[in-house]
C-alpha cells in the first residue's frame, strides 16, 4: 500500500546527537530511536563531556556521512527545550559534513543564525518535527477504507507510543500489511514521518488525524500512536480530535498500574481502566460505530516479574479482556495481538 | 471586577465596513455588531455598488474619525475569506484617516502590501482577531473562583453566541456582576476582546479557555460563548478543550429544532438535546463536578409564533428544564435565566 500522506519525510539514516547531557533521562529520544529504528541509525555523536551513550558506535559527522547518514537527529532534551551555545559548533560541523538536522525541540532551529546561515550556504535542511504541514483540511468524518488501531491512555506518558510500536511490529511479524502512524516527535523520528498532533491548530485537529491515516486496502492496518488522555484537563482536546479523526476499529487502553495522580495537573486523580474504556468507546463510536476495545497495555516497569504476572492475570480476568505488558511480551501479549486482529 | 485578561483589546468605537457585498448573508458580522454593540458603532462605510446596509448612518472614514471612531471593522465575509482588490482603496483611506483596521477574515491584513505599508507609515494597527495571543499556558485544571456559564450546542451555528449574549444581557439587567467571554471572531469584536478558540494550537486549547475566564469574585459570572459541538466530527476537540478549560457551573444547550444533519459533515445526524446534555455533563464534570444544565435554548426562526410556543412548552415539560428562544424572550426566557442563576 503506497502512503497517500506521510509528512515530513525525514532524511534517513540518522546520526544520533547526544549534546552534552549527563543524565540518561534527557536522552529518551536517542534511546527510542536506537530501540525502534536501530537499522536507521549509523552511530552517535556528542560534545566533549557528554556522559550518556546509546551504545552505538561514536563517530564524527563526516564519518557518519561517509557511512550513508543523511541527517543528524537531536536525540536529547533539556528542561527549557532550548539549544545551548555548546551545541552550535557540533551542529554546524554536521551541516558542513553534508547532514540535514532534525529536531523535536520547542525552539526552532532556524532561530539560531549560525545554523540558519550555514544551512543556507551548504544547501542543507533544518527540520523541526513539531511543525505541522501546511494545508491540513477540516475533518469531515467520512468513513475511510482499511483498518485502524489507536493506542489511548489513562494519562500522558503511560506507554502509548511503545504499545503502538510493539503492536505494529507484531502485526508485521504476522505478515500483515501495516503502517505505524506517529503523532509525537519521537514517534515521527522513528517512523520517518507523521503528524505532530499537539502542535496542530484545534480547528484542524480531527482533519489532521484523517490526513495521517488515509484510505487504504481493506486488509491494511494503521497502528496509530495516541496522545494525552480524554481525562486530562489540559490535553483532552488533542485526544478527542485524534480519536474522532482516526475513527479506530480497535483501541488499546494504556495504563501504568500504581500511578494515582495525573501528570502536570492540579491534583487530578487518574481514571480507572474501566472508565477509560467506556468513555473512549462512547466518544469513538461517533465516527466509527463498530469501535471495540482490543485489550489493555500495562507499563509494569516498577513491578517484579511475579507481581506483574499476577496483576496482569487478575486484571485480564476482571475485565474479560487481554492484558499485557508489551515489554514483557510472552503469551499475554500474543493474546492481546490476536484479540486486536479479531 | 477588573479583567485579568482580555486580549486583544480592540480600539472602539467602530466604523462598520460593508465592502461591496450585495447579499445580506455575507454581512452577518456587521449586523451582529449593530445588534449587540450598537453603542460602539458610529456608522457604516461601503464601496460604491454595495447593496447592503445596517441602517446606521453612512459616512466616510474621516467623518467617522471626527465622531470618535478608532477603528474600521471589516463587517462582511466572502466565500474565500480573502480581501478583494476593490477593498484596498477604501481600507487605505481609513488608515489615512487615522483608523486602525480590525479583521476576522482568514487572510491576514498584513499580507497585503498596500495595507502593511500605509499602516506602518501612518502608525496604525492591523488587527486580526483570529490570531491568538502569545504566551497561552498549558491548562492545569485548577478550580478558579467565580461562577461560569457556557453555551454548548448540538451543532455549529445553532445560536450559541446569541444565547450567551442574551443571557449576559439578562444578568446585567438583574444587576449582576458579569462578563461576556467571546470565543469567536464576531463575539470578540462585540466584546472588544476574547480568545479565538478555534485558532489555538490544540495542546493549549484548555489553557486558552482557562486564560479567558480567570479567577473572579465569588458572585461574578462569566458567560462564555461556545464553539462547535462535542458531537461534530471536525470540531469536537475545540468544544472539549473549551468545556474543560471553562469548568462551567452551568451549561445551556443550544439547538435548532428541525435540523437533522450536522453542518459540513459526511452525513452525520444531529444528536438529540438529551444526548447533548448527558455527554456535556459527563465530560464537564472532569473539571467541575458541580456542573449542571441550566436549560435549553432553541433557535425557532423557522417556526411561527404558535408553533414555537407549543414546541417550547412541550420540550420543557419533556426535559423537566426551562426551554426558551432568546430572540422571542418572554416568560420562558425569564425562567431559563432564573434557573441558570440557581
């Protein structure tokens, strides 16, 4: 199935840039790319003093270019979302070596004169994956051909991207015709394209989701990364526009057992998995009356093996649905995959 | 109660510009300003050949300026949302006469060199009310002081702005401390400020609504103009962000009896008033558990007096709530107002 729309199309393979960070927590994008798009990463590059490594071979931009790299990806974040002075020289070096630069940071790359001037002189591109494409249409709600799965969540940062990627890989492994549809910055870098849903003007939110998962063959699956939560007081608009525009046949509810407070809110409690299934099906039925819940994905990183297995079994029994942790995989995850496929 | 935030603050009073339109349907903004902000309009101005009038005195920009006008408002729309060549000369004349220009059109005023150059030379402002302010924060869901009413709808263009304005006027008439909070272009022009909710980036949608109706005195009412519909496949994201961020104590459901298909969709049926009340209260309870429905506002323009009175009485009985058409007013509207105040 040829893609009718994937934007922006990022220049791969990548050289992963780690800046000067010393905390692995700030290098989540680089780790995500290593884990989910490792075949598209030729190596890593960092400032002197950086104390984090992805384990990929460290090399200069010129070496990476010689090995086929087409862009440097900023694989680290810092609390302000800005590009520090210490990063300018290595980023200029990358442009001069013939690499484009791909960034998911809040600060636009072209706002830095040294980068803008060098890119112009070298004929290289500065690509901000947070910038939506132009020409996003207003949604229509028209039913599109093909099958769609959307990962939804009880909160932000509960494993929606990871779940969608694991399900897409499992679909691929079964020989199915499938696309992972990215909706956030790291997902877009992994997929090489997608739609930064949280950066789209709200009037076009559902239309953007419609654009992201166009008509496809009747056996084709789009596995769509979720954003936010319908219960989040700041981000529910993003989640609802994505749900309506995606018109999923199947949703998988992602949850971190043990989390009780919603991220970044004034004391909001997490909704239950049951409430999340119920509200998602009610709202999603507006654009796809056949919507169903394929199962539940738990992030059990804080539990040991025995605790996780016990909880997964108990919750699966209670809900009458497959429950699995995609990272742990196993028979529980196979059951989740099979139930999503229906 | 002093407003903590109303942006942009528009320069009033206005001169209403009617362009060269010949169909009254294209001059809805001008008629809305005449009806709801008549004391802020000194007159109207049009190209030769215009066949529409608001009934206000026709005058040149120089005359309007002499009578105190501070801006010319583009009170007409056309299907493309663009500013035609025939409008350039009269708009330049207005700038040269000392008026700013206020526009709600899709096309930015500054994109027209003749306007940009004249405005710069004259020290005048070109104000696009569709442009959101900078610095909108992410929402938090924190409960704010004061009371809030939000008009919601079974569809777009069912009378939400009209209903909110009529309720705000009724609250004023009862001596209450009240602000009308505008969320669309015409509403913003009427109020002289507000938040263009459909133009806000989706990640900030709820935060924008929080910004629009800040903490206020415990007896103060914000009466907030609604947008879209939670059931609209294109615009529900706007509606949910506005509902969450507004955290209304009271909602009034707006509906046009007899309409069966949602505007601009691929064959979507209108939801019932009952379904709209139910879903609005369920979703709104997330940020205000005390939310309640104050009643229902019908747009009965297509019915005669007897038909409207019969339908309003029957629906009020069936729903157990006040139902009224604000344009018809009367005892039914008084009951709606009283029930909103609780």
